């Protein structure tokens, strides 16, 4: 889980600094891999090789929105609802975060490392027309 402090100006003109939380579970990471043509690694390599900015933008928006949630005070739950995501995407903090990720490869890498599971996890990868492959994901 990543706790990200973001500075922004609200719609009343007030400067704010708030904590936002982001996390992807092992299942969510696997779903992303399954639903991305060729898998996440291939997508990242394509974006880097072609400098495909529209795809990069869509990818970051998808990851940020999929990983955003509200952590319960007792730490037992991380609530991800369409309503919470909608409210976050309409907050200036969302825009500031997306612009930070697009503008800095270091910030993007730190964000991605912060939201993936910390412990080695069994992962399943699949490519269209091929059987799933089970492996282990280890954080860098």
C-alpha cells in the first residue's frame, strides 16, 4: 500500500495537503496482466519503444483509478468503490498526481513499486491463444 501526500488547491482557492491511499492486490495485478494485450510487461516495452503518449496516459489513469481507495481506521479494509474513485478523479489532487506520474519516470516507478504487493506473490500470466503461466512476482 502506498500513502501519497498530495498538495493541491481546492475549488475554494484553499491550499491543501492531504494523504491518499493506493494499493493493488495480487488478484487485481493478475487481472491487469490478463486484460492487457500481451501482458503488462509487453505494454510497458511498447510504450517505451514507441513513446506512445496516449497509451501512457490511459495506462496511468487506469492504474491510479484501479488502485485508489479509502483505508479503514483499523486497517482491516481498503474500500474501493466507484463513488470514491469518482470523487477522487474530480479532486485537483488527482490531476496533480497524474501530471507528476506523466512528467517523471522516477515518480512513476516509485508509485508502481508502492502499490504492488510487497511479499513475493504467485502470479499467472497469459497471452491470447496460450495457456496461462504461473510464476512468482518479486518486488524490486
